[in-house]
C-alpha cells in the first residue's frame, strides 16, 4: 500500500517517459514539461511510451522517492494532449502537465480510463490569478 502525507497535489506528465530515468532525469522532466518544483512535496506521475509502466516521484521532506509499477497485461490510460484543456476534473500545467485529484490517480492505477468518468458538479475554488502578489511592509 502506498500512503503519502497530505495535502499533496498530483501531476501527470503527459510526455512519454523513458523508464530507465531515475531521480535526476525525472526531476528534469518535472521542470521541463510540468513546470513545477520536484522538491515541492507534490506527486509526479510518469508513463512509459507503451503505457504498461508508471513511475511516481515525490519528495518526502528529506529525500526523493520513486515508486515503480509494471503491468503484466494491459495499459495505464493517460488523457491525450488534445483532451487536457477540455477536462473539467483536471487543470493543465506547464507544456505537458496535468493536475489531477488523488482519487483520480487511484482510479488510473486501478485501470479506469479517466475520460469515461462522469462527475457531478462540485464547488471548486478559483485558481489564484497569475502575476498578482501580496506585499507586506514592516514599519
């Protein structure tokens, strides 16, 4: 069983990944394709070109960890690039990244095609505006 400290955001890297990559190579992909910091404590998910393998990369506070899974039969179905902007349950990030919910990751790892999932409407907090920063002045 995989248990991760919460809160954690989950990002899919939609660029096919060479599964020979390890910590440094996956960190580079996080920066280049997802546009995120691999040491943020978020969970990053990578899929092989054939789709029968996934790697998860995450920071545990004192070091990086990789979780690796290979299917004997079947594939992990990631959304396609053309779909990423139209999915209501996810948010596009970076050049090739997609933020999903932890429950979506559990379904993905269990073999569910996320494009077939029908979700009921729920409140979602609006994303923070880019470029706006708060400043605090000390007197």
